[in-house]
């Protein structure tokens, strides 16, 4: 029997608009492509609105992107060891920086989703904040940075909906009222134990520091048991293997610390960003795999930024109080 390839959904109008905008900026765009774009643009008001939105977003970011170009260009002139023929890669770097800035602006719209989650939640924290809540059954929840959740208790169950972020759950034993934490796609169920759950989109990671937790996928009957000093991740619709966990490192956030042991800079930046009221962007792809080890204070994410820069000798540009570019 022939294998059917999964159907790929067509790109959205927004994605088409972004693709057209990027293509029209290229040096080798053809006259035929410009005619095709004009036809696409005039085909519907939806196309026109989507493209105008992308163009307006780019215009808003043009000034800060030019600051990046000016900074990089000045450093190139100062480095007399570079031959004239090496100047072209800096224009590519400028385009990378500009694209990154465009991406940031798009991502900023996700703040609306964060505000909506906060409005829905029973408890939430901002970046850099932690909150410990004592529940009426004797259980305790510690919310880590930028986290939101709902508490739904009834006579026969205790249910937590993790809207985003990470929480540590110290569960009071009660066999008749199971304690479940879910992000909508996977669930962690315990009777009396202590464990952490971190959610990111549809993915979820569970780390057990006491007792046993059953982790299951909500759309299947797949389930695994996770014991003391073990962890498991749910992602891409499946539960992964149960692995050993370094509790000291994984739960360092409870001590207001981030511990990294030979991790790629890209992962380190993603983690540090969770504790900042802003973003660090790596606009030089060559930096992503640089290795980082160290212990950082989550109450001072600025010190983490300075430490990474000094250790790896990375150049940076502050476009604003909250936006830092590493290049």
C-alpha cells in the first residue's frame, strides 16, 4: 500500500504577506515577480491589509535597525585588518538584525495573550517574580517567574490548569481527591507528593522531588509513572522517556538561582529571558552554540547578561532599556 504524505496546509495570508515583503527587498527580485505581487495585492482587501500591516511594522523598526547597522559599520571601519571585500557580510548581518527586530515586534503582540491569561487566572506572576500560595486543602503552590494558573477544587478532585510558566506543587495527601495539573494537552496526577510542572505552548515537563506522579497525554491513553529524582517531557503530541533529573539544578529557581552546566548559549538566553522584563536577542547565529557554565541570580538578570558578555567576549547593543542585541 502506498504511503500517503501528510497534507501541508497552505500559508496564511499573513505568512504570504511577510514572504512577499521579504522577497521584494531582495536585490535579485524580477520584474515578473513584481507583477505577480501586484496581482496578489490587488486580489483582495485582506491581502492589501496584511501587506500594509507588515510594511508598517517594518517602518516602525527601521530606525532602531539603522542604529544596529551604524554600530556594526563603525566597528568594521575601526578594524583595519578586514579587507574591503569583507564588508558585504556586514550588510547581511544588518538584514539579520532587521529581521530579528521585525520578529520582536511580532512577538510583542503576544503580550496581549499574556494579559488575557492573567485576567483568566486565579494567581499569576510577572517576569522575575515568585509567589507561594497555601490552598485550603493544605497543599502549597509556588509559582515561578511569568506564570499563570487556575485552581479548580471540588468534592472529588483537585485540578490545576497551568496557563503558562512553571509551578512547584507540594501536595497534601488525600486519596479520595486526586491532585492533577494540566496544561490542556497533558496532565500530571498525584495523591501526595511534590513535583514541578513547566509548560510552554503544548509542551510540558514534569520533575518529581518526592513520591510518584502519573503523567498522561490528554488525547491518548498513554501514561507513565515518574518517581523521585526523575523527569519526563510531553511534546509534539507524545510523552518522552522517563529520565533521571538533577534536582539541585532543575529546581535551583526556588533558591533564586539559575544553574547552567555546559549548555548552548541559545538555551541559556531563552532561560534568562524568562526572568527579564524584556528580551535578549542573538542576531549572530554563530553565537548560538557557544557553551556556557555558571550560576546566576534570578533577582538580578542584568548581572547574568553582563556575566555572559564578559565570559564569552560578546558584543552587544541596547536598543532600549528592555531590548538587548548580542552580535
